[in-house]
């Protein structure tokens, strides 16, 4: 096959390449902080934390902190510590999530709880969470501390809320959006908001970037929900159908249940109740999701949130950072199909 | 029996009565903050948190914050929020501890993890921990935030360290003191240190109160270790012999193992390895602890730490607060025999 010489930029699939290139140099600084501050004289801490932290995550949230600073032309490095703090908070929640869900695979590797046990994952998560606050305190901005301590409380609330909704077929779209706004989007929003604070940008810029992050987080979560049914283990890095087998109410299921006939609803009730866990059941579920356009419409919902994220950036002049953040929002949706 | 008219104060057993009376009025303020700030629109959070928070704990750490403020003549109420934050951090670690240890009883009640499951306990612990930081941020002292975020990281480190030492018969006295200095004494020390910060007392007063708290914490932990072998469920509020059955290396076991003959050591190795969990095994363990004076000498060690705690108060003039803190240190030891 001959290479096309003049590819239009719009013809290629959106990716995170521009975002990664934009923040590459700053990310070295963030990675240094992460590696240095996950150390402890207790050897199990860096061993377990390193498994997850070095384990192929995208560093999506720190990238957002760095790109937001770049968007504002912030020349300093204070945000490196804060981006590391955000990643520590995220890592702590992943460690605890995997305990809560009893997950065995994450980012294509065995989970920490499977290797070192639930107790170690709980306690190392607590350590990383405390260390995140130490990093923020070292930075010394009470405003940043307020943003991130509040986000942390909201995340935990969202996680408990989701736990309560688990295996509850009655969970509706609004309730679900509340849950993911808290458990996923709050940290995306906070990651974007800390940079205007350290850059001493306007309140308007702060709110715009928070709005970008919040909507981007929802778009990412909704496309994750689709990928869990539509992808394979290699792409996803975790087992496909995990949400299904865990009885998780996600938007595709909520739509398919609402739109299904009596038989379909009986199936979903049993499935979410934990009585349908075979591969055949998963195949049937995926078929119902397609028949009812639940996957396509979840992607469409994700696209709306991505658009809102992009619109939130309207006040900022064109720049590499703005282009990279825009493409990240497109990527959040495009990766699901 | 006729009441003795002139009881010498030295003739009665030390108690926390003076401390409780000293802080009673302030504690109402702290309890209001606790009750108000453990609320959430997610009903499971106040339900689960309330089970433990309202469940008969002594509020030892908040009492220390309040008594330290009283010692310094601090007239304000800023420390109410901080005392509540300290109690939230403590409650979060208890929730996670019970998950880590698989405990079924705490303060004479079924544990939260037994009633609501491990996932809920992990996540509500995370919420309380985040809420603690929100309270501190509202207070606005970066110095207090530094003290408590560092203490939290040290606690988590100590917990992981203890997890590593669990079922390791080789753990020695120094290692064990490192563990309890981190997992127990760090929060006692921080609880005492925040008050001189808000009272704007001297650095010397800060360090003296921290020293008091740290040594008091060690004394409490060592007497807890004795009580776990020497008490009954009613006194302790948890099952006697829990440490034994969990294979926990505590100072009594460390001393008994070091002093035992070949047969005794073989027994302890098997017991700590999890192969001796019957009531007869516990009775034999307790007998070995008595034969080797391990319980009496652990109490003696605790007494030394309590004396150091009392000596740390030397710089403060006589007051009700000083007398109450002194008696609390005596109580820490006396409750174990």
C-alpha cells in the first residue's frame, strides 16, 4: 500500500499524542516528584504503589493539570507537585476500587490486591492519599487544598453512592450521572482547576477550566462504560464484561433496560442481580445493548459532554495547548468506537 | 459499708474523670462539629460512620486536643474543628483496620465491616479522611495541616509496617516500638500539638505537648497489648485474644519469645504462624506470658513512657488541665492491671 502524501488532519482519528507532546517536558518533572514521594522505609509501599503507578497508566489527570497551566502561559513549576498529588489521589482510589470490586485485572496487569492482598492495598492507598495532602501542604495554597480536599470527599461520596446503586436495577440516568460526576468527573475538574489558581488567572478562567475538566471526565466515563461491553481485554487492559459480572449499573444498561420489552427487562433484572454471569449471558447482554441502540446512544451522550468541554475553552485564544485539550475531548469519545 | 470521709486522692485508681470534666463543655462543641460534618446526601455514610462514632469511644484524641488548649489558657474555639478532624482521621483508620484485620467486634459492638461489608467500610473511611482535611482547610492553618497530613502518612506507613511484621516471629522490641510510634503515637502527638499552634504558644510548648502525646500514645498501646491477653470481652469491648489469633506480634509476645526455652519458642512460632488458635492455645500462651513476666514487664515499659509523658509537662505551671493530663497518663498504665 502506498502512503497518502497529504493526509488532512481531520481525517486521522483523534488521539492524545498532541497532549502528550505538549506536556512531555513538564511530565518528567511530575514523574520525578511521583517517584521520589512514593518512597518509604517500609519496602512494601514503593513496591505496591510502583506496580500501579509505573504500570502503564496514561497519567490523564496530571496531563490535564500541566496542559491547563500551559494554556495559561504559566511559567513556573509549582504545578508539578500538585499534578503528582492529583495522581496520588487517583492511584489511592484505584487501589481501593479494586478492593471494593474484587478486581483481578487493571491496565493489562494483575491488580495489587490480587498480588499483595486487600489489606496491603487498603493501607498503601491510605498512605498515597496522605502523601498527596503532604504535597499540597508543601505547595502552601489554601485555595488548592480546598479544591482537592473537597474533590476527595466528593469522590468518596460518589463511590459509596455507586456501591449503594450496585445491583439496583432501578438506578436511573440522572442518578447515574450524579454518581459519575462525583466519582470520576470531580477529580478531572479539580486537576484542571488547580493550574489557574497557581497561575493566578481570573476566576473566569478557573471556572472555565473546571467546567472543561468536569465534562471531559463524564465523557471519559461514559465511553469507558461502552468499552467495557464492546472491547476486548487487550484494548481495555481489564476484563471485558467486568461491569456486567459485577452487576454495575452503567448508562448502557440503564438505556437498554428502559427500552427493553418484558423479557429483556427480566433478563437485566436477573443479570444485575448477579444471576447471569456466563459468557453466553454477556453475549446476550451485548446483543440487547446493540438492539436498543444503548451503546450508540451512550457514545452520543458522551459526545455531548465532550462538546461542552470544548465549548468551555472558548474564552482562551488559539494555542497548542487549546488544540491539544480540544483533541483530548474528541479522543475521549472516539476511543469507544 | 460506711463511706470513708477523708479519702486520700492517691488511694483511688487513676481515671479519665478529671480529663472528661475539664473538657466537657468544649466536647459538646466538638460533638456538634462531628455530627454535622459526618452528614452526606448518601445515607449509608452517616449510618455507617455514626455506628462507630456514636458507638462508645472515649474520644481520647479530641480530649487531648481540648485539654492541651486548656493547659495553655486558649480562649477560642478554633480547636473544636481540629479536634473533630483528629477524631475523623482516627475513625477512618479504625474502619480500615477492622477491614485489614477482619475484625468482628469493636467497643463491644459488631464492627461496621461485619454489618455493611468491607467495601462500605473502606469507602466511608476514605470519606471521613477527606472530610477531616476539609475541616483543617476551613481552619486555614498551614502549620496544622502540615502536622496532621504528616501524621496521617506516618500512621499509614506504620500500618503497612505492622502488616509486614504480622506472623513474623523475628520482629524485635525496637521494630515494634517503631511500628506503634507510627500507627498509634503519631496521632496522639499530633492531637496534642495542634492546640499550641492555634493558641500561638511557644515552639517549646508545642514540642512539650507533642512529646507528652507521643509517650502517652505508646503507653496506651502497650497497655492495650496487655489487656488483649489479660482481660475479658466485657472490659475490652473486643474479643480477648484477638491479637493472638491474628498472629500479631506485640510486646508481650516479643518478650515471652525472647525469654522462652526451646519448647516455648516452638509454641510461639506455631502460634504466630497461625497454627495455634484454640482457647487452650490462648490459655497456654497467657500462662507463658505470666511465667516469663512478659505482661508485668510490658506494663513496666508502659509506665516508663507514661512517666516521660508526665515529665514533658514540667514546663507548665500547676493547673486543673495539667493535673488532668497527668492523671490520664497514670490511667493509661493503671487500666491494664
